[in-house]
């Protein structure tokens, strides 16, 4: 049994909204890494956050405008937020794995040095 064209469109729209949320969080992680490398004062952080959220707002508006004739769909906004939350959860897991891997490699290197 095939899905109707309308349902398929809505599913694709939901998926693109979810992906936009993931991309937005990846971009924010990039900003956080930049802040870690280059220390910032509070004012600079505030300006960066303001610009980030303005760009995100434009991206969401653009997606709604191009994909859905500008109509705000609640499920699209929910999908963006879900994408952001999904990325945060996956990111936490990857950070834990990365820390364990780093500790293991560090331990092996220290063991090799002691030989």
C-alpha cells in the first residue's frame, strides 16, 4: 500500500525540519568550540548568541516560506526543537565515548613510555 502524496510531503517536511534542528545545534557547537579556543567576554558571547539566533530565525522562516508557502506549522517547529534535542542527546553520548577513548589512549601511551 502506497502513501498518499500529501502524507509523503508532510513526512518529508517533518524530516527536513528535524534535520534543520540538528544542523542548527551543530553550528552552535562550532560556536562553543570557537569560544573554548578563543576566550570571549560576556558582551561578545551575547552578540554571538544574538547573531546565531537571528540567523536561525531566518533559516526557519526561509524553510517555512519555501516549503510551506510561509504558513507556520506547529509540527515543523516541534520537529526543529526535536532535532536540536536529538543532537544534544547524541552529542552527550559521543562526548562520553570520546572521553573514555582519550583516557584509554593516554593510558596506553603512558604504559609505552614506562617500558
